[in-house]
């Protein structure tokens, strides 16, 4: 029978959500990689539902699995991971969304048919209806363990508890909150007041933090409808990440290196804050990500010949030794990303405890390589989006202790509240609305240079 005219051929967003989550759980692909490909399959009106389900199940995966394990006599077979995901998505809708209970149950049962797993109809219907009947009892039982209650893998929960003590609960809970959409106004194109008029014209509500460039939207919107985005008037960037350019304190005529630069938000901000640099070199190990940086600069109408971009492995000491000295170096080091879990909840599923030691070794190697390129009296700003002490305060304490020519630059910390001058400034997730970041400005002493 031919299709009736006007009938939508777009797939069910719940079915696409299962496909995305399979890519995450089976193949270890990040949501940043998979979701853009999934969205093009759907009607734009369904984008919100897909993202709600995928990010929600990733955020609460540990707890949802614990609830499912409590309800099942035996686990779902590995070959039926798609059925398990139907159950997790259904439980998520019942516990965490405003989707009507009957719709959450019926759409989940319908998914069984669409995936040709009819044998699981009774299982899905029975489990979800039991959640509806016994929710309070189920949650009381599974939430006895903190890692389940806060939906973190046990290793990470223990690590945060060890590092943060009495503040661990705040960090764990903040990781499950939805992060605000923060903007950075391009001052080379317009002022913050001028840009806010564009938001007013579109009736987009916002808050103005204590910053000349930051605007926080009360509700996230797609960049396609964000006023002035395509024209380069504004960029999407968390306020914690915006601190990098201010802390770097670049001046006209300086030579600046952004060592792990892609996707380019900080590179662009450095230039926007001081376009009269002698040189701005942006390096990254990924050619694809560096192309994203280049595209970002073009969108912002930043075409200055003083900006260079190169694909370079900054952990390779022989390669880095060929570069001349820089007055400022930004090292946004590869890290566990445990400070941005609220934006990227799949980090909970992708990161492993064994990753941290290797990341710390890589950070130190890069730091050593870049230190050799820092001019006397210059500053290297060490940065991570981690909340783990091994990658942050312990890394800096060790580095300063083993380098007589290194000291922490305390002056710029007068700009920010909450700085701890012993090792750097640790921002915790949700603090003043920001992501979890760590900054340590390392000054190379002049007096010890030969």
C-alpha cells in the first residue's frame, strides 16, 4: 500500500534514543559525537525529547540500573541491551519527567514491537507498572548507598568523598543539575548592553553576572535561533571557562601560546580581550578539532594573520623544543572532565578509575614541555575542568616543589573570590553558576634564569 501523502517518515525519537545510548554503552562513543548525527534524523520538534531522554538516562544511569536490578529476578541478557534500554528509558520517564505515566508505559511497550522483541512486552509492562505501584519502597531500598542515590560510579563517588570530605555531597548533587546556557559577548563586534537589546527584541530572558562579557540565559535555546550567533556577536561558553582569558592577563605586543586549543572558545576569547598581540599560536593534536577552532574564528570574523593554528602533539618534547619563548601560555590540560559532568553526564559512563593516573602523567609531561617555552617573568596558566585533587592541587604542589623558578601568581587572584593561593583556584560545579574548573597561574621567576 503506498504511503499516504503528508505522512511523516521521521523515526520515533524514543527509538533513536535507544540507538544513541547503544553507541554510548556498547561502543564507548561520547554523546557529543553521536547526538548531532541523531538529531538530523528527527523533526526539529522532537529534538528536545531525544536530548531529554538520552542525557537523562546517562545522568541517572547508575541509579536507574540499580532500580531495574531490584525489580528483576535475573538480569537482561547482553544481547538484549536494547530491551534493557527500553526499561531504563521508561523508568526515567516515570521518575524524572512530566510525561504522563500512561504515555511512558504505552510508548515503552510500543518500542518493543518496533524493535521486534515482542517476547519482552509483558516484561516491560510489568516492570514499569510495578515502578508506579511501589515507587516509594523501591527508592527507599536502592538509595541506601550514596553512589546509587547520587548516581555516580562507585570509584568516582569514593574519590570525590576522599578529596572533598564534608563538601562531597554538594559536588555529587551539583553533578546531577542541569547547567545554564552561558554566553560570551564578542566585544570586538558589540558591547554587552548592545547584545542584550537583541535578546530583549527576541524576548529571551537572561541574567547579567558580574562580568563585562557574560550573559546567562534563563532557558537554553538552540544556537540557530540565538540572536547574532551566526554573525559572530556572541559565543556559547561557560563562565568558568571565560575566566581563562581574564586570568591569562594578556597585553599588547605579547606572544601567546594556547597549547590544547580546540574547539577554540578560549583562543577566541584571548584575541577578543586583546587583539594587539604580536603572536597567538593555537595548537591541538586533532586536525578535525582544530578545523572546528578555525571555523569558530571565522564565524567571529577573527581573521588576523597574527593567529596561527597547527596540529601538534604538545606531549612530544622534541617537537615542542623547536618553538621560541612565549610571554603567556594557556595549558587547558587533558583531564578527567569530572567538573563538567552536569553538561556531559556520559563522563560517568565513559571514564574509568584507571584513567586518572595516566591523565596525571600526561598533564605533567605537557606541563614540563611547555615550561621550557615560557619566557622569564612570563605566566603559564594551568587549567583543567576536573574536581579531582590529583589533577589539580597535587599536580601544582608537586610542580612548584620541583621547580625553583616556578611560583604561583597571586596577583590575578585578587580578581576572584574563593581563590586558594596555596595551589590555585578550584571552582566546584554550580559555584556561582559555573562549571567545575581549576586554575593555577605559574610565574617563571626572572632571578633564577641563567
